[in-house]
C-alpha cells in the first residue's frame, strides 16, 4: 500500500475545531501514516501565534524578567485544546519543565521548539499514534548545518518499527544533544525529511490555501492556482517571496523524487498544487507564476577594459565576503558590473564597503543605490515561446514603470526585473495580467 506523510501548518492546528478537521483528514485515508504538526497559529487575524509568544517569553526571561503573562497565555491555549477535545493527556509536567528552562537557561531554540513539541503530544493522543520527539531523530552537525546522512539513517530505522507516528516539526538536536531549530517555517522542512526517511509515495503539505497561487493575493486580486509546478520553479518562486512552502523543504524530497501536494485543511477535497520533479509546459499559460519583494540595493561598478582584468570579479566578491555580505545577482556588461544585495545586509557597512571596493578594483565610477525591488517571472514554458520578455517589458513600459535591471538565467526558466520599491506592486500586477 502507498505511504503518505502529511504535514499540517499552524493555522490547521490553531484550536480544537481545526484539530478535528485534521483528525478527519488523517482518518479518511489509511495511507497517511506519519504526521508532522506545526505549533498553533493564529485563530483570528489579531491573534498571536504560539511560536511568537514563546519567543517573547524567551526574550523577557533573558532580560531577567519572568514572562508570567505570555506563559499563561500559552498554557491557556493548550489547556483549551485539551478540554475541548476531551483528551486524556496532561501537559502540566511539560509546562513545569519549560518554566524551569525559562528561569534558569532561556535558550531560544529550545523554548521556540516547544510549540511544535506540545502540539505533537496532543495530536498523537487524539489520533492514537506514537509520539516521536524530533530531537531524537533529526540532527545538526558541529557547524549547525542539517545532517542529512545521520538523520536519514536514524529516522528511517525508527519509522520502520512504527505503523503510525507524529513527529513535531521545526526542530532537531545538535551534535551535543541540545535542541536546535530550523529557520521560521521549518516544519515544512521536517515534513520533507520525514517523507524521505519513510520512502513516502507523496508528501502532503496542508495549509490554509487551496494550492500555490500564481501571484501574491495581497497584490493581485484572485490569482489563479498553479495545478502543477516543478521543484525548480517552486525554488525560484519561493526564493523571491512566495511563502506557501519553505524554500528549503524541497531538497530532502527532491533527492528521492517524491512529489509534494499543497492542500487546504479547510477544503481537503480541492486538488491543490502538485510539486513534481519534472513536467511538460502547461499549454494554458506561458508562465507558472510571478513573485518578488522589496528591499534590495544595487552596487554599480564601472571600469574601462574590466573584461581584460584577470580576477576582477573575484576581488569584488571577496570584498563582499570579507564584510559578511551575500550577493543576490550579478548582471554585467563589458565595462560594467552590478551587484545586487539586500539592503539589510548593508546596515552600518556602506561606506566601508565602498572604500574597500575602490581599493580592490580601482573603478572609474562606483555607485550604491537603495530602494529597489526584484520581480521574478517563472515558467517552464517560457523558453519555447517567442516574445515572452517583450510582453513583460511592454507591459511595464505602457504603465510608465522604469526597469532598472534585467537578469535572465541560462535555463531560460525565469526572467528577473528590478524596479523601484514604489513601483513594485503595480509592476507585479501588470506583469501578471500581461499573461493572464
């Protein structure tokens, strides 16, 4: 029989009513043997996520002030879920352990991970599944990087002994056995890790939308749902701001060719979006999606005959590395090199960076300008369709939006344009409507 791994996001497990929906989804298909929960999310738009409350607790405790109010809110959330579901499990001893950590050693990774940990205990009790602490089966190495070899070996062996299990998302343990978290949204990564270790036929990622949308619905009204998207396309869109799935969640399942199905907990019958290793171009659309975000800076370096200067680009990138700055894009011409970086990475470093670049490559002219946005137009059908770039540029020109950067990857799967922050929303809308 096929095996499915199902991950449920914070909105899917925000309260007892949502727990019941999750229970119904899991019991509707016996193939859903392994389940990965997030911490309780927002119940209403003005609510606070449990993970945010936990971080607030840690911050206050680190300053020597015990977070009584925030901690009581967290305990109340879980107690309400237990009472409304009529669960037999108690979390009181777990609350005592967390309180002890807050008073004596308020470590952010440990405290933040308790949202998923406690939710996992409740969901396992509700379903009658075995609870597996992620700290026992998911590992990070001495450099703080996810240890895929050790994790896959230990987790795979553990899952083979179990018929059903709940494994909390978001965290594992470091080489000293201490709890360590992934970045925010890391429960998506855990689900992917579990799917790979279980050799699953499908990884289902349940959230509060019926699939991956072709554009941000906060900017584009009623964007279409993407029915099928490749790993590569998803990686491009996630990196540029599309937030349905954590971008790093692709890699564990990609290694094994396991497809991902993005589905809606509140509408589980909807087909959602299938994320697959490869797929033919969609005959109905040239593009798969469009995404982007603000907050980039452009560094433009001009020097005559730079193309004949051996090591020019290396020296530029070395200066960035020495200052702890990663580059996003490197569009260039014969006498000009542009480096796109995040504005945030330049905080307090701008003048030092410019001085060091001048010393390293002695440019004829150098300029650093903030306030740019990048927009990625992604689609596996783009490379076989003539005029795709012209449609993008024509749509922007007709709406009097100036393009400050153009970058197209050699795969011809994406075209990136840079515009001013003030033009971002309008630019994204007109590009979307140029194709749909």
